[in-house]
């Protein structure tokens, strides 16, 4: 199975900060990479697919980049509604796997 | 508007069975593969099972293979997960997820249903 490793596991940031989360795959997944946002008690919400394509309705402050094994999710200016846990997921092959999550907290 | 509404969760004893349902609306259900993804309390996301658009092909995580069965009824726009021989480590919120394309690229998720396996 392909292992997905996110860093950091958690971070503290202030409103207005630029935040970057990293995801590394244990083998080449091309651009078969998605990012999800999850708030407490809620379902995951799709943000990014194909490493850099924005899901319809998601604000442009979210962006994704990378290919192969190394990927990043960037939030350009953190807002109160962005405090949540973020997960990456590969969908290159069976079985799809998720990173362990990055919790973004208020500083 | 895409809507996915899970039901069927609850408390079950170890070794017991449960069937989850996911009612879909707002899209052409028969056109897309679907999956179940679960999340144990305080833990991350774990993909469980997937089914092709027509229902002929299925995939399972090793952790549930031989115990869980995924199916779909296109006449009812409903996805199912039959869970047998349940164990304590199956305790989780179970989400159904619609696939954007292919097998495992998820674009919409239901709100989830909690399954608790305990005596």
C-alpha cells in the first residue's frame, strides 16, 4: 500500500497568516492527490483534486501543488472558518489511503 | 444539489451484524462509483469499500474483506454496506462518498452514521 505522510501533524497560526501543509507519498502517485478539510463533528469536504485543481465552490485562497511524491496545500490568508483538520489522500491505485491529518489551530 | 444521507448505524454487540444505507440524490447515481470511508473516534480517515457504477465490481480494504459487503440499488438510488462479524475496532463514523471520476477520487460525502460495537 502507498503510505501518505503529512507534516506537520498540527500547527498554530493567526488570522491572516499564510499556511502550508506538506504531504509525501511513499511512491510516485503522479498527480492523483486530493485534499480535504474536516471540522469537528462534520463530514470531510473536498478542497483540491488532481493535486492542484480547485473543487467547485471552494475559495481561491486554497491552492495545491506538487507531483510525484511531494505535495503542498497552501491557505493564502487564514480566516476563522479555516481552523480545521486537513487530510491528503492518494487515488492512484487500490487501496486509496489518507494522510494522518494536520490540525490547524488558532494561535 | 448532491445529497448523501446515511442511516442504519447504532450499537451492536461483537460478532453481530448491521446494514448501513446511503440515500443519494441530486446526481445520476447509476453513473458514478461509490465508496464507504470510516473514521474511528478521534482518529483519521480509512477507506473501507468501493463499488462500480453498475455494481458489478467491488473493492474492499483488507481489514473488512470477507466480513463486509457493498452493494447498490440503482432503482432506489441507494448504496448499502452489510457488516457481519463486527469487532470493537469497527467502531467508527461511516461515511458514504461519491466518486468524481474513476474509482477513488471523492467529491461529495454524506454526514456519516455512527456504528458502535460493544458488549
